[in-house]
């Protein structure tokens, strides 16, 4: 099972991002569930969503306490809440940032994780280029797909186009593809 925890802020599409990953996993023939975590969230407040993906039926519905992957849509959360809680040394981290992990003050985390398991992706910039808006979800999903291999870029693109029709779907799929290719290329360097 792959347990993914998404951290972001209200209005960034955190819940939609988890749902899109779940939809892509279904399209790939896997079992998946997206579980939002709601409280008194409002635009700009910290938000958490979860996605589980497995080859067999998933019977657990509680929040993910020990994630395999942590996706951080807003790097300002790094100093506000413990986004890395429960993450083990085999875990992966994707951060929406054009800065390096060292520039973000995450050298200790990089030392704790296996090599190649901590990556920054300029998802907001990619989203602005394709969508004209700072919505990092699709690019981060592209990066996640490349980093984990859980779904292909094609399956992810199809899920995005299913959720968002027309030009919006095409632009989001293009943003996901750009991030997928960037992460895949960096892994082969």
C-alpha cells in the first residue's frame, strides 16, 4: 500500500489533488481512496488530505499517521506545523518550491531520508505558466507519479482530463506532464 499525505492551504486544491491521485490509481487498475480532513478550514488555513493506493481492497479509513509520501503544496507550512510527522527513512517528500532543500533549511531531513527521496518542484511556477493561476496540484501529481511510479503520466493525464473538461483539463495535464518529465529527467542525471 502507498500512503500519501498532502499538506497545503485552503484554496490551493489540496483535497482535489488527493482525489485526482485516487482517480488516476483507479484508472490504472488499483484500489484507492481519497480522504479529506476537514475542520474549520477557510481560505489560507492549513489543510490536510490523504490518499491510499493498493493492489487489494483498502479497509482502513483513518487519517494517515505514517505516510510513505508527504506532498507539501505550500512551503510556508514547513515552519508552522509538523508536516513530516510519522515519516520514516524510506519515505519520500515533494515540496512545491523553486528553492533547494538546503535553502529551505531541510538539510537534516535530507540526511535522514535515503538519497533521492527529497525533492523540490517549482509547481506554482509550472501552474502559472500553463494555467495562469498558482494552483500547484497537477504539477505536484506529475512529480509524484515520476518519483514513485505509482501511475504513468498517461494515466494521470487521462484522470485530469476526466475531472476537468476542455481547455482546463488540457492545461492541467500539460502542467502535470512538465513536472513529470522534470522529475524523471533529474532522476536519470
